């Protein structure tokens, strides 16, 4: 699978927990290495490795998914899915988010 993106209103941009627009926008996972090959809005994703069982979040690293909840002031916390094992997860982004104070 590819990277995590958000819809800017005109194009797909890499999602980042440091960007307010990414927290409140439509999220998708690139089906291939770029957004130009198609986007997954909801469903099962097979990742390279390194995921964990449990909730997954938009990462402070652009385009990445993490099992670690963002905790630095100014970052945004948004659950994007649920890990089933170290290589697959259910992509089902929550509409809820908050900014870490």
C-alpha cells in the first residue's frame, strides 16, 4: 500500500498530524506508490510491517500511519483505523479529531 493522503479540495496531499487541514479533511490511502494510481477511502490495507494491534493514527511524519498517538502540542490526533497484526489494518478514518495542547 501507499501513503496516507488528505483531500485539499483540489488535489491529494500527504497527511501529517502537524497539519490542521489533514485532521479535518477526507483521508485516503494511495493504492500504489502515488496518489495518481487510485485512492482507498475505506477498507483493508496490507502494509510493509511495523504496525501493531489496536488503534492507528495519522503520524507526524507526512504520509505515514502510526500506532503511537501524537502527543506534542500543536499536533492533531485522529484515529485512522485498527491494526489487526503487524502487516494489515482496517482503514476506517474517524471524523473526530482534536489538537494536543
